[in-house]
């Protein structure tokens, strides 16, 4: 039976591009996930295997990064319009371009000294709690926490001086994006029966300490930042004896724009989701005994 080619399209899905605009000490970020679908006169590639009319999907990805550098990102819509117009107008075989964009919102983290390069992702965080009660001894364990709190510093982070062996390819850097997703669990000190703590206020204060420490720490490693965050919570909250932090390093790599004759002065980044470094540690009040599970996935 003869066959007929029906609707078809191709492109590059989920190109993560982060554009940093620096106005002196004040930074602005646009964080997009761009998916491109192109269609048109594509019978030959499907039926004959001829690539003569095919723009490689890798080229569409490169175009996203190059346009972020050359034109900036005024809005998701404007950026998508510019890309769509480019693909249709520049390639005879492409008749339709569909550009889908997800934009991830970020809010500034107020920082001491007026710094304006620290951000927290909007609408990502989940609050957690676990209470264990042993009735025979009136023993309580109260754990509070959060997961999915995504934060970013667009500067004031370095990484260098580390061990290198024959398999090391990571270049040292004196200025990088530091981004992570904060997953934390903290244990409250025992309280006398009858006391009714304001758990909401305690949670908001602890969350605020985590954000303030992240924004206020000049980071030489994510480990150093983790310890600063945990230490601030324990130092500032006398009712918390222990905090466990799990921080995946949400890597942002500078996009290589040299093949297109463009410089990239810490402006356009590729946001990689995996593999990722995972930094975990517990910070305790001096004299306290660790009780929070090492593996936070053990918590319900």
C-alpha cells in the first residue's frame, strides 16, 4: 500500500538560556526554556533522506544563545517573535516556526550593603514538617523544613585551587554564577509541655536566615556557602539545635559564542540540569547530638 507523509516538524526542545544584564552592581536576569519546532518543505528529508533543506537542530540552539547576546531578552514574547521571524525569513524550506517559551521568575533577595545580584526563584518552595511523639516518655521530635527553594547569585562566587588529576577538565574561575535548590530540615529543641510556639513565624525567620546567608556570603565553594547558611540559622534561632542541608549545584556554563564572532562577558549562560554536584552537610549547635536523617529523602 502506498504511503503519504502527513504533518511533520522538527527542532530543538528545551534550550535553557539565562541572560544576565549588568548595570554596575545591579544585575537583571531573564531565565528561559525555549523549544523550537520548524515545518515546511521537508518531504525530501523524510522520503529521500536528503538533508539539503534541513537546518540542523543544533543550529537552532546556537541561535537562541546568539540572539540572547546580540538582542537581549526584553520579554519572552519579544524574544520568541524575533526567533520565529528569523527562521522563516532566512530559510526557504522553513514555512512555519513555532517557538514555545517558559520563563522562570526570580525575585531579589535583599542583601546587607545594597547588593543587587542575589535572587530567589518565584513559587518553587514546599514547606515540610515531621513530628514524632513517644507517648510513654512524653518525648517529642519536631522537624521543620523546606524543599525546592531555588536561589542564585550572579557574581561573588569563585571556584579554584581544587585537586586536579588526568581526568580534570573543569577550568578554574574567579567569577561564576552560583545557583542551588535549597532542601533543608531543622530540628527544634525540646519545649516544655504547654508552650505553644508560633511555628509560622519560626519558619519565616529560618527561611529568611537561609536567604540572607546565601546572599551575604562571598563564596569560594558551595560547601562554604552551605556552612554559612546552616551556621546563621543555629546562631540566630536559639530554639533550633540542628539543621541538615542538601544543595544541588545548579550549574550555569558560559555559552561559547566565539564561533559566531561574539564575546561573552559573563552574560549568556547554558543552564544544565544534570549531572550536578550535590553538596550535603549537617550544622549543629555545639554539644548537640545529630538526629536529623542524613538522607532527607527518608522524610515523608
